[in-house]
C-alpha cells in the first residue's frame, strides 16, 4: 500500500481482458475513430466553405463538430493503442491531463447543445425577432461562455482529484481516467468529494437536459400553429438535436448522478458519450438536414 508521493503511473484494466476480443475491438474502434475524424472534419469544412450555410445553427454545429473531434481524441487513441498491449499503463500526469480533457470537452459539448436548443427555440417560437436576438455577436459570446463553463467545471473536477492520495495497487477499472474510478483508489474518505462531483457533473448534466427537454416540448407545441411545410422542416431539424441529446445526456446522467460507486456497465456506457455520439453526430445532422444534403 502507498500513496501518490511514490507513484508515477496507473494501470488501466481497459474494456476487456479477453485477448481475442481485444484484437476485434482494435479494428472496430479504429474504424469508429476514423469515422469521427473524417465525418466531423467534413462538416467543419462544408460549413466553412459553403455560402449557403451561414446561419447561427451551422455556426454552432461547426464548433460542436470541433469539440467532438477533441473530445474523442482524449480517450480513443489511448484506448485503441491499449488493445495491442498486455499491460496498459498511463502516467500520473497523463491520467490527470486525460481527466481534465474529458470533462473540459464533455462539459463544453453539454453547453453547446443547450445553446443550440436555445437557437432553435428562438428560430421557431419567435421567428420575427430571430435575427435581432441571435446575431453574430451573441453567437460568439455563447460559444465563448460554453468553452469557459467547460474549463471551470473541468478545473474543479481535476483539482479535487489531484489533491487525493492513492493507495495501491494502482489499477483503474476503466479505459480512461475518470473521477469515480479514481475516487475508488483514494486512501482517504471521499464522501464529500463524491457529493461535489454529483453537484458539479451530475447537476450540470441533469439541469441542462431538463432545460433542453422543456425547450423542445415548447417547440413541438408551437409547431402546431405552423404550416405543414414549415412544420416538417422544423421537425426534421429538431429530431436531429433530440436524438443527439438522448444519446449524449442519458449515459452522462447515469454515470454522474449517483454517489462515487462504480458498476461493471460504466465502461460500456462511457463508450456512448466518448465515442459513439461523436461518431453519429455527423451522420444524424447530415441525414436529417435538407440544406446539407442539397450541397
């Protein structure tokens, strides 16, 4: 037994210990990560080079795609490389950096999705005031505050974890460094820190999800008064956002809206918000968006 003063690395147990399954997972997740990079880069390039995609919705979507690339890049390359080695290690500094990155980009994405829902709410419920309320300056500030909110959230999570003393064996039952698996290794009582994690990560996820749910309910009610063509177009756009919100927020709430305990399902659930959602976002927005499909 020891503490963090004498340690230099953690051992990640990864998604599976089965050697045959690890080889299959290597190919599958390499394909997933390639799809994330290519799909989101394609959306960014398409939006930046097209004169038809100049609305605030696409401005936010380009930043969402960029965040998705950064978010998945924090965990996916390490996960893929670890499928090829028997002993999966990560340095203490690398672990803390990964923890910071996961929460920084993850929380930024949460705020961006909330901002995008607000944009759709104004566009559909207050169309005559849309250009006045959602102008270029407002869009820029909302993106800035999304990044800033993600940074503050991640800084709190990381500082709470950095000051902990860890007891050996330094085995993290996960494929990346996250708060709950690390709290499990702490030598000291982590009850208070666990409550702060719930208040921080859990409440951000839940409150933003509730805001999104209410906004989409209001939008759906408002659509009853629109013309058939306008209703279908708005529903198509909103369906994309609702799909992304469910895929992203569901697993996040499951992981962070509970005390500092870990379940065997956590690793599989985490795959959804770190890899699957960033991979599906380009597909969802492309297939459900008529303006993008027409380019």
